[in-house]
């Protein structure tokens, strides 16, 4: 575990500043600063998003520093009366890696998912991202799948 005591916190509508700091961490850690910082949503949008029960944003704080975090979405299923939780983003600041931060975040998400009646938490990893693959393999069962991004064309006339 990390040498500094960690505080894990689920973000609420009043935590827009922490969410912005988490997005900055995602931009740095995932080497995508444009994706996470070029066109930030306004505070009202973020407050509304953080108020949704099916959206989970968790941060790991060491003192006041955001050293890790994840964003996950709860998905209701049609084939059975159950839910799945998808980890969309997960990152830990470089200086805090390999200290149990990501494992702690996923553990907290699993607790939240269980309370919400979810039957599984799932995540995808990119080929070549060996640290992520090793972490997820330690915590779950690996499936070989293909991922496709299908573009959404802008609606004209709206």
C-alpha cells in the first residue's frame, strides 16, 4: 500500500474542483491532455453529472493531492434484472504507482457496485499496457474481445 495515508472519496455535486483535478491527472497519466483539458465542460454540467447515481467518480487523496481516480458507469441490463459497472477511466499519478492505489480504488468501486446490486465490474485494457493488464488479471477473469468505436454523425437541422 502507499506510504502516505490515502483517503478514497466518491465525488458529489459539490466536488467539481476535485473532478477537474482528476481530469488533469487523467490527461497527464494517459498522455491525453487535449482529451481531458482542451474543452472542459462548465460547472453546471459537471454538477449534474456528479449527481447521477449511475455515474461514479472516485478519487484517491494523499493529503489534499489527487493521486489517483476512476470514473465508472452503471449499466442496467435487459437480459436479467441486474446491473454491470464499467470502469471507463482509471489512472494513478506516476509517483504513486505500484503502491496499491488502483487496487484500493477498484476495491471501493466493488463495494459500491455490490450495494447497488451489480453482478460484475468490468474494464478494458489496451494491448501493450502491461501494468494495467497485470492489475486486472490479478483481480478478475480475462476475456479476449474486440472494441469498436462507431462514429455518430452530427444531426443537421437541430
